[in-house]
């Protein structure tokens, strides 16, 4: 039972989240209706794949909804091949792809397809997704496809003036990037915000108020065929959730979570992070030594994004492919209600 002495104003629930799994279908992915009085803002495919040499390729594309408000992101393509030490924006390759402020969206009854618009400048692209599979093709750059991992995930955060409804699904993708064989995981997230809201930009209840300490989406497929997948958020006030799934079909979710982060000295990035669930179960973030997305710091997104791997503490299974793309910015803090500071 939650005990408090502070009395919030009417309609303020202290950043308490509602979290649950959901069944992914093409029809749900295609829908552009709103929920809870919020407007669908955009669909956001993003993820990371790795080649046989251990290089990381990370990318994101903005699929703006008809009624959505844009933020600065259109298409981002990064890799560790530029400096061998960090995940860097490859602006030369990005410049070759169509930016497509508003994609063409079609639905065949099973899969929804977003694509570039005929006649626009840059290489064409397309993304097709359903309740079973995803296929993402950027002509001249990469071609990836594969099955859904587990089920969908959703969380809802009410606010007095703003709110957030966030839906996510993860796909196990393989194929080629720059002609090299790769494998990894791509998330397809859809966000609903107050009218005029844009994720990480404006009317974002979490980010604009610097409320989160830990926020990651992740999946790991192990060499024995098992997997872990899910999402964590830990923040200030009552903000936080964990949703976890595995190959057995088991899905667990809770809002009773705590987390701690230690940042790299002189850096915005996490050196280590631990999330503790209500039963004492702990999960740890293992940062990739080359996982810092350093070109985001001081730009957009405003938080320090990085790659690595989440695992349950004590788990010794050997990973085959994985993605853990998230953020823990020292300016937001190091634990619940432990506020941070800039460098």
C-alpha cells in the first residue's frame, strides 16, 4: 500500500503508470484513432543489429500519423564503423535516403505498410508489419526482416493537462546492412500524446519534466533458443514499471520497481544500472563498450541514448543476438527522487 503525506491537486496521480501486455495485430498497428483523449502522434521503428565483426548499426525512422506533430527526427542511421569506439551518426549515408515527412500508409487486411512517397528526393524505403512479422527495407542501405518476439507491451500515464499512451512491439530481424550479414532486434513503438505533443520534444509528460532515471526497451535471444524481452522505466514520484516476457508465453508486469544508476565519470552515459522488482528480483544493464550514441548529446533526442544488454542478475545463458536501446541521463538523477545535475 502506498502511503503519502503530500496531497496532489485534482487529476494528478503522481506519475502512476498503468502497464500491461496486448495482442499485436496488423489492424491495431494500422489504426490512427486516439485513446484516453490523446492523439496518435507517430510510429517509431528503431533498433540495433550487429555483424560478425561486432560492429553495431542503429537506426530510427519517424512515421508521422496524419494528425501528429513532428519532432526533429526524420531518419537516423548510426554505426560503430565511423570511429570504432562509439555509435556515430553517418550523415553521408543518411543524406541518401528519402526523409518523408508524412509516409504513405496502406493496409491489406493483415499487414500495415509505411513507405516513401513516389517522386520525393532520396532512396525509397518501406516498412511492413503485422502480428507475426516485420520487414524494413532502406534501398541502398539495409534490408531486414523477421518474426515478432512475444507479445505487445503498453503503458498509460495520466496527467492533469498532458498524458501519454505508449505501445511497443519487438521483432527479431536479420538480413544485410551495407552488404554485410547482420542480426538483432527492432522495436516498433506508437505514441499517443495531448494534441500538439511530440515525443522527447513538447507536451511530453516524462521527458519535458525530467522525470525518468531509467528507460529501456530490450530483447535478448539466447543460443539455446530461449529469450527475454521487455521494457523498464524508473523515475521520480511514483513513475515506474517493468514488463517482461519469455519464450514460454509468460508475461509479467508491475509498477512496483526501483532502480539505481551509476554514470561514467564526466559523462551523461550509464556505467551500470540495476532495476529491482517488487519480489526482490534484480535485472542489470551491461553497457556495450561501443554503445554510446554520442552525437545525440547536446542535440536531439536531448537524453543520452546508449546500447547494451539487460539480463537477470545471475543469468549465465549465452546470448546470440540482442538489443537494449535506452537512456539514463545524469541530469535526471540516479534513483527515484534522487535528482541529478549537469556536468
